[in-house]
């Protein structure tokens, strides 16, 4: 009996989850995991073709194509979906990008793209979805932060700035919206083998450094982020708010 009750805390049956940037990588893995826990998942991205291919790999998945950096497009898409299909109970703000070059040479336009993709999208989609969640008195928002929310590394200072902003925006969301029944938290992945990190994974020097630097001694697998996402999406986290959950093999715990 106790075991059954415990498992029910993590059951997402009947919930609907929108995951931005979910045609590949971490976003797709999280969507798969949420679906396995019972949620109806809605995949998002700008490329309708890639979304359709991804959705075909998750039974029952829906798609909602929009540019997460376009405030009006986000608002129209979310409002239309809520009116035509139903409530979004869980939002995972995963859309993001990376650009690597020394800070003194960093192009201004690349910096602006990072700000829009990694920070503004969290605001745009978070606000659009939260307006409906507030009216219902419940909702789960999970922002994808990074180990760079806490730590810097050469060549990615602007990315580090954006992920620091995601961490603090998460705290702000919780501060404003917890009173309305929302739980707003973040997952901060360490170094995972994803398309975004393909160049680093292929670099034997970097991989050797990472294995020595990380207590777990390896790259993370995207499936290892699923448990954290299910926890923060479920009733098990009903009193967890404004928290940044590092899933990083211990890298932020050690020198």
C-alpha cells in the first residue's frame, strides 16, 4: 500500500506537458520520459518537419510549432492551444543554443542571439503558459539551466551569463507565482552527450579533462535527466519552489 502511494506521487497520467526545443537532444529525452510517466506531451520547435519526425517516435505526442523568441507568436500559439485542445499543466523551457569563442572576439550578434534564445524564450513561454496556470491555481514550470549557472569555463562567457539569468529568473518566477499554486524550478545539467556538445564530445582532449574533472568520471547520458524532470513535474515536488537541481555527476560539488 505504501509503495503504491509512493509511486502515485510521480504519476503524470492525465497531465499535459509542453517541452520547448524538443525535436532532439535533452528536450526530446525529457519528452520521452514524461510520456513514459503518463503525460500527454506536446513537442515544440521552429521546424515543423523535424517536429513531426520526433513526434512519430513518441506514441500520442502532439506538436506545436512556434519561435520561442517571438513574444507575440508564443502568446498566440499558447492561447490558441489552450482554447482548442486543453490546459498545459507542465512546461519545460528547454530551448537553447551555444556559441563558443574567446570573449574578446565574441560577435555582438551572437551575444544577442544567445540572450534571445536562452533567456527571453524562458520569459516569453513562461509568462504565456503561467497566465493560464494562475487562473487554474496550479502548474509546473521547469526551466533548463546548466552547470554554467554556477560555474564558468573559457570561451563561453555569454552563455554562462544567460544560464545564470535562467537560474535567477526561475527564482523570480517562484517568488511571484508560488502564491498562485505554481511550482517553478530548474534543472541544471552538467556535461551531457548531446548535439549541442557534439564538438566537445568529439574532442579527446576535452573528454579526458572532463572525466578527470567530474567525480563520476564520465559524460552524462540524457536519460539521466528524466528522473529529475518527472520529480519536478509531479505531486512529489508540491512544496519545492525556486530550486535549481544540479544533475552533473558531482562537478559543482568538487574542486
